[in-house]
C-alpha cells in the first residue's frame, strides 16, 4: 500500500497548531468542517470535494487522530492514518480484500448514518472529564457535538482554529510552493503558445494539463479575453482571441488540499497607451505592497498602500473592497487585506496573496496577483513569472 506519510506529518503539525491556539486546558478537539477535517487528519476525501453536503468529522487529542467518514473512504483514508481502529464509518459500500490485505473488520462497526457514527466515535474517544473544543461551521453542528459530549466541558474553538491556519508550517509552505510552480509552468506554456485565433478554452486547456501533470487539481482557470476580461471569476469559453484584446489569467489549483492563487495580464499585439498606462498603475500598486510586506505591518496598511499607489497613476478613481487575502487550505483565508482589518497584524510565515485587479465593463479587465511568504524583514514571492504586461502573438 502506498502510504502518505508526508500528509500525515503535515497534519500532525496542523493538529499541534490547533491545540496551541485553543484553550490551555483543551484535551480534545472535534471538527465537523470538511475543510478542517482534511487539514487536521491529512486525508482529503474525493467525496468531500464532490458533494457539498458530505458529512465527516475529526476527533483529535494531542496524540491521536480519529476520522468519521463514509464507508467508501475507509480504505483510502488508511494511506494517511494507517490505524484502522481510528476510522469510524457510516453508510453501505461493498469492497473485497485478498488475504493479508486491508482488514476492514478491525475498524469500528459501520453505522447507518453520520450522526450515529459521530456519536459512536465521541463515546469512544471523549471522556466525561475532557475539555472539548468544537470546530463547527454551522450552529446545529456545534449543538450536536455539545450534546454528544455529555458531561465533558465544551467551548467554541473555531475562531482559534481559523487563526491557527493563517501561520504556515514548513510542510505547508513546501506544498504551496509546488502548487504555485506547476500553475506557473502551465501559464508560461499558454503565454508562449497564445496567438490570435486561439480560444480562451485552448489556453485554459494548456494550463490545466500542466497542473494535472504536476499532481495538482485545477480549481479555477479563469482565462477571459476582450470584453470578457472585465468579467471577474468567469469560466473560459470558445471566445476567440483577436488583435488588441486584453487577456486576463486568474488561476487557482490545489496540491494535497493546499491552494495556489495567482494572476497575470496579457494583450494580443502591441498595447494601446491606455492599456499600458492602466496596467502600470495596477502593477505599481502591487509592487508597493511587496515593498512593505513583512511581519509587523497590518492588513489595512497593505490595502491602503496598494490603493493609494494605483490612484497616483492612470486610475485616479480606483476602488477595491480588498487587495489580497490569506491563502492555505482555502483560497481566501484570514486575514483579508481590507480596511476592516486595519489593526490586524501580519505574522511571520503567513502566506498571502497580494493583488490589484481592475474591471471595466465594455473595456476589459486587468490584474496582477502574487503569492508571498511573510518573513521578519520582508517577503518571499512563491510566484516567479515576470509581472510585465505580456504581449502575445
């Protein structure tokens, strides 16, 4: 069997971060958020990716990880967890095994439903004297786990878990660096191949193929040309590239659950003066962020320096709700770089996206976005492609 000890090690570090952020007396953490379950156990479920209503849970102590998941997940989860006694299953799924293979019989008895499996797991792993931090995305889940925990002391650990996500471990950083590298390889190939007459889908296919070949999963591959470049977060279509078109690339993939999110802009043929000057204003705004990004600045300062610098150029009325965000097991994590987070301090080993998009319906859209790792005295870019306005064809 192919074991994912790399994911197990990253998850163990994540578990340690979660407990360090929780109350000092916490002895157990129970999460019913599928994204956090993947982060804290190291097992990324295809079912959780495909079905927004899929239910799973993690029960954690400082020494042990227990997974509650669908029966079809039981065998693949062993690639990370290894111990069949820590996997509680629910539902019906038929799979056979050769002699000496995976022994599903050593797992706890499968239950009919998720609530039943969760109840059995909590009963087996939570004691009356435990202090249980509950990480639930919905109030109903919080109440359900509180009821199942019985005499144990419970508290809401979710804010602490979300903040714990924001500072990355070396294993997490290495995975995100790889996600950025394969995304940029795909974009570089697409930029080299782009010609008038090609479609947005042609370029998206080149990018997606390289991501998959590198072990990633394409999540959003936004390639929009001409007037469509002003459509934020729109899927690529069969729209044909024509001379003079702006082409906006906003790309995201995951590797083992960790995100890349980066963007570049190109133009088919020589840019007009307006295209060149507006892009330069946006690039200057992002470069101003890169110049001050380091541990100790605030999220609000990174927003303000970007907007103010863009306004000094060819976009004096530039407006944005945010100019970047945290990145990790989600495409948008704490902290968002916006005025509401004026006093939120940026910490060492946070991974952020810094960006200055602009969209004008009927004209087009432009953006430049990079992934940065925060250091004590500056930042390191995990994305390395040149930021200039690329001329295609």
